[in-house]
C-alpha cells in the first residue's frame, strides 16, 4: 500500500514550501534577480524629460520608470530612447534629438549618486558593481542623422549606442515595416550607415524595419544586430514583430531580440480587436492628439489609460504580464536562450496587466524559473545576452578603426 506515504510526503512538501500565487515572487527568484544585471533596451522616458521637465529622482504617480521604481524592480541599466516622429525631419529632427540627449546626460549629472552614463558593457558592469544605475542611449529612427554620417559620429560621441534604422515611416535610405516599400530595403547609403555603425561600435537595431531591410542589414553587418523592442510574429501577427525565419537569421548572426511589452504586439486577440474597431480607434487617436497636442508623453499616457478602460469594459481582451514570458519562451524554444532579452517600450506603450511599471520586473524572473529555466539562462535573458552583443560590437569597432 503506497498511497498513504505518498499523501504524507505531498502534505509535508506543501507545509514546508507553500505553493506560490502566480504573481508572487520567491526568495530564490528575488536573489537571482538581484544578482543578475537586468537591462532594458528601450525606454521612452526622454519624451517626458523633453515635454514635461520630468525628473527621474522622485517616485512618480504616472509613467513607468523612475529611480525609486528601478531600484524596487532591480532594473540595473536602461537604454533611454532618443526619438523624434518620422514626420519631423531635417534640422528640426536633429535639434530635438540633441535636446533629448542633453536631457538624459543632465539627469546623470544631477543624480550622480544614483546614475552613471554608460557607453560600454564594462561601464554597465562597473555601474552595477558600485550600486549605480546605468543610463545608456539608443536612437530610434535613422531620419535623425539627416543623411549625414558626420551626425551619426557626433551622436556616437555623445553616447548613443544603438541606431534603429527606421521608425514608423521610410526614411531616405531604408524601408520601414509600417510603410509601403520605397527602396527595396537598404539603399547604398543605408548600407554605408550599417558599416559606419559597425566601425563606431554602435549596435545596429532592426526593430521597426521592413523585412527586406532586416535581411539587407544582416548581409552588410560585421557585428551582431539587435531588435531593441520587438516581439514574435508567430504569437501576434504585427509587422513590427519578427517572424520565426527572422529570429533564426538573427540567431545565426549572433544577435538578440528584446521583447516588447506593448499589448498589441503581445496579443493577437488585442491586435484583431483593434483592427476590427477601425474607425473608433482612429477617432480615439484624434481625441488624444487634441488633448495632448505635440506632447508625445501625454499621448502615450492617455492611450494606455484608454486601453486599460477598454480591457476593463471588455472592449479589448485582457492581456497580462505572462504574455511577455510567452514571447520569451517562444524565442528560446526556437533558437535557444542566447538570443532573447527585455525591451519593454516603457513610457512609450500600453503595458499588460501586472506590468504597470518597472517595479514588477522580478515577476519575469520567477516565471522563467517556474518554467524550468536554469539560473544561468535566466541571467542571459535578463541582460547577459545584451552585454555579450554589446561587447562583440565594441570588438568589431576596434578591429575596424
């Protein structure tokens, strides 16, 4: 008779180690999360700095990122996104980009006890070792170089460490995933941009680009590339997400896809619902623009508020933070644990329920451990993969000098 001992053993195990609720984070997961260097490759908080004079130092009632919540969520390093809408081009785009770069650098200067400007993997590690949060910068949209490799070199000298080749619209030398093809991928000048990024040790970012642009970039680059904030097209068929073939190609290149938390990139049901709503979504977007004007930070907040109201009312399907884990797991099952990381789109997108801000990041560590990931593989996902790719880009840059 084996039943009684088995039941006793189960009861004892439950008494010694009570089952965790799905949102609870174990001591083991918290210890691992604290030990790892956690990196987010896409954060739109510079828009708040530019339009609202936002200061990272104080816990804020709005938005997704500030220093107190970074510390609470164990977020050690952030690539702050330098972003100008695709419709803003030429000298005005350059001016706005430089103002955002200055705003990020000023935050570091004003809060030097908490923040350290980082431009290399070694500097990220050094910041973590000294208990400071690493502030990096990525430039979201090649139109901001104004077709000038000299400007690209200037941005790199100021600390920019990745360039997203396009944003929402095509630029003069590369096609975007959300625009009609205009160049059949990269033009000859666009290929020169990729080569110069390699020489500078700056990461080539293929989030936002058309599929042909992606494959053209892979043909040219000597360094691994990243998708700074993209998710998986197999789980949500959005042109901003990566197909399985693209993820396999990225892995062969040694690169990494950083999963985006935006609900319409995570959930096919949300994407379908928004497309079905059609004209109502367009009218809502116009209302947000009337309320916020050119303040992109306000537009994001209002859009997220409306999305959350729609999820609460049933007008949109509910999306929870576990969807982020699903996309991470899809990449791992496809190409292994060395090619995926975190690229939230905090302060630039509508977050899933349970990931309202960066303080909730330890949930991801707990969820990956529950799925059976080794601690070493979790550390790779949290930031190790990105550090490896950054080091490889730096090495290529030194070789090309």
